[in-house]
C-alpha cells in the first residue's frame, strides 16, 4: 500500500522447482511468493474500512467516529506515460491522508468506475485503450447506493471526494439530492468537497505559473497532472520514456501543456494543497454540524 503517501507495489517471484529421484522427475511446483508487501500496512489500517473487521469499525463508531470519505477515482487514459489508474491511486492515497488529518474519519473503498465517454461510438477518453466508462445514471446509482449504505451503518457526515473533473458537477448535484432525501432525519448529511479538485487548477496552477511553468499547463496529462502522480506513486509514470519524448499532443491523449518537466517535488506542493483544502472543508463542516 503506502509509505509517506506513496503506494508500495507487490513483488511476485514465480518459478518451477524440478526434483529427481533415481532418474525419475517429480512434478514441478510453483515456489511460494516472497517479499509480499502487506495489503493493509498500519497507516491504512488506521482509516480504511476495507482493512478493518466489522467489529473494529463498530467500535470506532461507538467511540465517536461518524465521518466517512467516499473517494471517487476513474479509469482513463492519461497520455502515453501515465497509468490509467491514476485517479484511483491518487484518490486512495490522499483520502487516507485527509482522514488522518481530520481525525475520527474512515475511508471507504475508491469508486473506480465513472463516466468517461460514450462506448458507441467511442468518444472522449473512451477513444483510447484501457479507459472504462459507465453511463451517468449508473454512476449516480453507484454513488447514491454507497452513500445510503454508509448512512445505514450510522455515519452522519458522508464526504463525496472526486479526483477527476468529469463528474464534479454530478457529485455536487448528488450531494444536494441526498441531503433533500435525508432532511427529515436531521443529523445525516452528504458533503461534496469541491475544494479538493478546484485547488489543482487554482492555487496549485498559480504556484506552477509563479515558478515559470505556465506554458506547460494544460487540461489533461500535463505538467500538473503528471507531477501530482509522481508525488503519490512514481511507479505509475514511465519517467524514462517521458524525459526522452517529443512534446505529446491530443493524438497522444495529452490535452494542452507539456508533462516533460514534471517532478515529484512540484507534485508534492499540489498534493499538500489538496489535502489541506479538503481537511479544512470537512473539519469546518463538522464544527458547524456537531
């Protein structure tokens, strides 16, 4: 999973062991996997629902944990040099950091399936291999159903946190819809945290411009997007190829800007802004709705 906000990959060692006895060959068998990183290291076990038993979650709620983050990612192309799981990994890692910063907050599994374009004909990101798209109505049902499930558990602040721009308006509308539905119950509320996404084009974009990277900023898979990914998990960026590449364009899935000067150092400034903006929004909301 992660250490200092960076996911650790799993290392698999596979092979065949051949044995012979008196000229006879024994059946080959696979070696046991070695050096597997735990799926839920201690930082993840602190906040992730998926890493805890139901009794641990129940105990946390009885002790006062009533806030849960529902991170929303997306599986889409991000140019030739970045993995299609970019949004899912970033939403996963940063939601955990936000939860730890807010305190008494848990994190639901990331929703990885979102609207990314039409499949017949293929439009938007669906024009590129690896993108997965679902209709907006299906996405709405997925978010609503998950939120209702968390509400039924006893959570009273259900945070909708999206890493991808394509569904931000829909998430905001879904939070309003859920709040209208839950109004009679008083204490339960959905909170859409738009600041988490908006800070990227806003404060973080200004940060990059002030450092001379304005011409490298674009709309997708640019220096900003790539730097954020390098900060969270550099293994998902083909950095060697990126540094040697000609400037990519829309035919490559890069919409404006230039990712070739991206660095983890630049990205860490952006992720810190995202975590801070989201944590402040959630904490402020909870203070107003004790």
